[in-house]
C-alpha cells in the first residue's frame, strides 16, 4: 500500500488541518472533528448539519459554505461520527431557527444522529429535525442498513435544501423540501477495483482483473452481482435502467444528472460514461436540465462510478441554480 499519510491512525485529524489551511472561509473544531462556516451561527437562519465516515470526500466537509451546509461531522474512515460530535456541530450552527440534520441511511449514522438530536434538545433547547436519504436502488437492505443506502442524492439534496435555508425558509419548509428531494432521486453504482482503508492497509475486497461489481455502496459493500467487465455503453445501461424504472421516469420528465466518480477513475473515463448516459436519456426523451460529472461522493481510491438522477420541478431547479460557495461546488458568486 502506498498512501500520502503520516500515521494511519491520524489520517482524519491531519486532513482536517489541511482543510483549515486551504479554506479561510471555513473553520474546524478539531476536538470534535467538525468543519463549519467561519461565520456560523447565522442569526435567524436554519442550520444544516450533515456528516458521516471520512473517505467519501468531498462529501460532506467539501460542501460546507454559503448555499449548502453550515457544518459537517467527520467520523473516522468509513465510521460514523459520534453523537458528541453531532451535538457540537448542532450547537455551533444554531442561530435560533432550528437545525436540520441530513443523514445518509446507514445504521450507525441514523442511530447516532437520533441520539444527538435528543441531546441537543435536552441540553441546548435546540429544535432539531432529521431527514434520512435512501436513494440507492441496488439493494433493499445491506450489511450496513435496514432499507436502502443513502448515497448520491445526498449531494443534490444538500445543494437544493442549502439554498432554501440560505434564502430564509423556516425549519419545517426546509425539512419538507428535503424529503421531497430524497423521494425524487435514485442512484446506482459500480466498481472496477476495491479501495484500501488506511488502517487496514489492504484491499477491502478481492475483485479479479476481468470482473466488476454492479450495485456497490460507498464502503465497498457487495452489490447486486459480480459480472465480467463490459464496454462502457453496456455499463451505462446497467446503471441507468434500474434508476429509470424505480423512480419511475417517462418521456417528457426533467432531471438533474450526476455521474459521480468513486475516487479512482479519471475524468476522461467519467465524461465518456456520461456521454453514454446522456445518449440513453435522450433516446427515452428524458431532458437533462443540469448535470454534474466528477468526484462528489467517493470511496477513497476505488475505481468505478455511480449515477444519480433527480426528477426536478421548477422550484428545485431555481434552488439548484442559486449561488453556492463551497470547496466542492461553487457558482454564482
């Protein structure tokens, strides 16, 4: 294993020092491993907090800033943050209008955010509402969840809901919007290689050179099936068909499309894949209103990609286009 690290046990703490050095508009609570807006809390604004295990960058810390999250908790690699971290983040961003927790559906994350909400309400009299994302069509249950996993739609939700909070919508409205976005989004992923967790020092799973995994999660957990490596055009159909069927999408529908890299796939290949996806959507008369191609929710250096489609309405598009200024997404500023 070759990695740019000092000590496998200090990877997250050392990375947070780098985040703080690179982005003066952000601040880091190193005791609780919380990245937050330097100007938090914003009086009268609903605070948005998310988080999860590290190793999925830029999610979530890379999406902290005006127009998206107010704070993100960084757990250890592929490990949920603790309730204490989440309580600290909640208190940091509470401006008196309540706090929304955005939680990916992984058992540890859901349980710890529930505990944190109770502690924040009891200790700080803060109103907290949680919304859980569960957009992965690959499995109904996995090694890590009851129900579907929360994956790519989390990125799109954080952007859209972040814009709503930024323009002053109240906590209930922001939470209702978050649930609506989650219900309108689906994802499907695949892997060509495993990743290597720094503390383990070896591949998470064995995947022969001539095979690929369809339907993986973001921690290397097994997908729907293992099949021979196929051309990109065939892989695109493998990802698109179950997403379109599950939403469902029909001719005339409008979507935001995100073709996400898992961390180890070059942009050349991601754009090639997006070209295949775009052609398939065009053939179905499904209009892509906005698109993202790149690394947004990764699994360390895993090679592969995931597709997320969000069926949008005019309000979602307006909020998507609103200004955002974070390390991972920036426009309109």
